[in-house]
């Protein structure tokens, strides 16, 4: 029998104590409760190791890591208005990065067909030397860098569908052409970055693709952007690995933003990414970012796991990508991207 897909986590995710805060331990409990109710959808649960300092250092300098460690050592504290740490947060963050790294190792060894790393704290706002937006270490950036520098993958594509711009991942890979970073995010919204003209610099010019959408955007816009922009970019870039910064705060029920995605919309996005990765013969995995409506978060992760594993409702489901018209945002993006991506 083929190996099962993996769901990576660690109990320390529950010990990152943020007090009264939307980014709370109950997020993990909600996800695991939903998955447990669904028999874990055929996924094997794996306990994530802590990231090694050698791997973490590929993104975050030792001085920064030490400064984060020091906050936990003194019992915790605020790093900015909404980024808070407790005594166990540093260790939780080491495992959050470690989960993303282990996921990539398992995918690239061919040992597992797909997987999802579900930890707190999230990562996509964290810059190399700055915590922000609930994030301490940039889990997906550490994993992508490890895939390239440690495991010899030539190119990694990251799709960030969290409703907030993944400014940390954007910045970390801004000058790199070996990571194609694509973010779909509500604009305007925190953190205020991610306009389309942020396209990379130097050798990285054209390898950062920002796809802002207005408040009120929902399934049709997101589905079109993935079908008409993200999937063609994947075909043109031919990555050796595709990673999803999977946040669920674009859901209509989410309290932190004004987008209107549905459960079926997230399923459709994940199915399209599964399909293009199958077409290219490239591994696909996901790393949890945001999502603050607990029910929608649990269901969103569940439908993502189904789609990544190629199970769940297929083409006859509630939302078929073929039914959605080309969004104005997609047309505009294709026009802008023609300069860097003539194959589009
Ligand atoms: C983290 B992730 C104004 C509100 C800031 C921060 C939101 C962080 C979201 N101070 N809110 O991308 O889901
Ligand atoms: Zn978010």
C-alpha cells in the first residue's frame, strides 16, 4: 500500500500562550477536532521535531533567534502591538518551523505523497530579523530555503492564499529567482504591503507576484486567480516543489478581514493546485498560516487535506473551476506579468 499523507503537528502549539487573542490555542484544537471527527481523512499524524539551528540560520540570523529566545526566557512579552510571546513560545516556534522543514524532507524523499504542517505560531509575516503579525519565524521560508540549499531543489514556488499579504516571505525572497513567491491577499488590509508593483529586485525581478483583491472578494475571484494566473505561472516556472501558505482568514466567517470565500472555494483552490502539481509531477505540501473563525478554520483545513490527497468531492462538486469567469484581477495581472513571463 502506498504511504499515507502526513499531518504534522506538536503539542507545544497549545503552549504558545497569547492571552485573549484571535491567534489562540483553540485554533489547533478546532482543526484537530474537525479532522478527528473525519477519521483524520487517511492522514498519518506525525510529531514535528524542532528545527535545527543550522537550518533556521538559512533565514534568521543567530542574533535574531537569540533575541526571540530571550523573550521566552524572561517569561514572555509583547514584540509589537499584536505579537505576543509566553515562556513556551520560543520552543513552539522551533517546532512550527521544524514541521514545515520535516514536511519538505518527507515530500522530497518521496516517502509521502503530500502533507500539511499545522502549528502555531504562524510564519508568513516574520522577516529575517523582525517578528510581526503574530509570527516569530517564517516557517515556510525556512522550509523553502532548506529545500533549495540543503536538499538541492532548483526552484520552489510558494502560493500564499492567507488573506493578509505574506510580507515576510515576500521580503526574504525579494531578490531571489529560485523562489517564486505568489500572494493573493485583501488590499487594503494589514500589513499594508503587497501592491502589484512589488515584483522583486535584481535577479529576483518578476519572481515576486502580488495579487491584491478588494474587500468583498470571494470564490470567483480567488478561483480565477489560481486557474488563470497561478497555475500558468507554475507551468512556466517548472518548480521542483510547491508549497502553500495556507491561511483560512479569507473565509466569509473570519473576523479579521472582509473577503467572502466559502469552504467549497478553498477546496477548489486546493484541487487546482493538486491538479497542476500532478501535471508537472512535482510534490505539493501546505503550511498553516492564519484563520480565526474556528469552525471555518477546521473545515478549511479538512477540505484542503482531501484535495491534496486527491480525495473528496471531484469535478461534480458544488464549485467547479470551469464555471467561474475570468476575473478582472486576473486579466490585469496577466497584462502586468507579460513583461516577465512571456509564456503567459
Ligand atoms: C496574521 B496572519 C492592526 C491589526 C493587525 C494583525 C493581523 C495578523 C494576521 N494592528 N492585525 O496573516 O493571519
Ligand atoms: Zn492572515
